[in-house]
C-alpha cells in the first residue's frame, strides 16, 4: 500500500470525485449513505505492475471479507502508477475475477473498474457516457453483493440508473457543463 504524498493526493482526488461527481451528480444513488457513515475505505496502492497490484487487491479483498459490513461496506483501491493504459487496465479486471474465485469470494464481492480513460465497448472515446466510469486515477471498486442487492431492492427503478446517467451526462455535455477530464457537479465550485 502507498503512504507517500502521491498516494495521499490520489486519495484526496478520489474522495473529491466521489463527493462532487458520484454523489453530486447523483450517478450512484447508493453512495452517499456509506460515505457519510464512514463505511467506505479509500486505499492507495503503490503498485507499478499488474503483479504488485494483484497482491494489493488480494489484501483488500481479504480485508473487506473479514470486516463486518457495519464497519466497511465498500473499498476504493486507487492505483495511480499501475495500468495507466486503459486496455491493460480492462484486461486486469479478469485477474480480479480470478482472485475472487481463488479466495472463494465470487458471488460475494464484485469488482468494478474506474479509469481516467474509461470507454465502453463500441463507444466513441469522446462520448460523455464514458464519464460514468471515469475517475481521476485508475481504481478498483470492491462492492459487497449483499449491499448491491439490498440497495437495488429499495430503489424504485434500479434498472433505469445507467440510462438516466448517460442521458444526464450527455445533456450536461450539450450545455458545455461537462469536461470528462474535469467532471464536476454543476453546483460545486472549483477548488484546488
């Protein structure tokens, strides 16, 4: 794990992104409560290779598995120095799935990828819809399946969330309010 200034900056950027974009733009209607309640772990990896990142990911998977949900609901593993190329990052998600299987966590924990250059298969790289999974640094989001199931049961239209997010980001882009590289909530002032 990373204890350097670079790691601290990456975590600060990521927390700001979660607050301003994920919660501020309501891209994930389930994110505010665990963040507010201190059940989101922000972890920085010093990994510069896929192998080192896999080791850090295994540690974080073990941590979330052994920690009660009331204390830790989800983890954001930020890795600013590993897998900066999106295609390499995307391929690494298969490694994550193999780790889940090896650790007996398949069906209990899900890994969702976020990356500064994220693009959906077949999408134009400049499509604002890609911003739903773009983050300031490459990151692996570890989610408990039970938390996802509980949240979606309580939401009036969980299946409509992705389409609503895409429509919102495209509308903001059309208004000139979204720059994917510097996505902000329309109501949040620019801070450095």
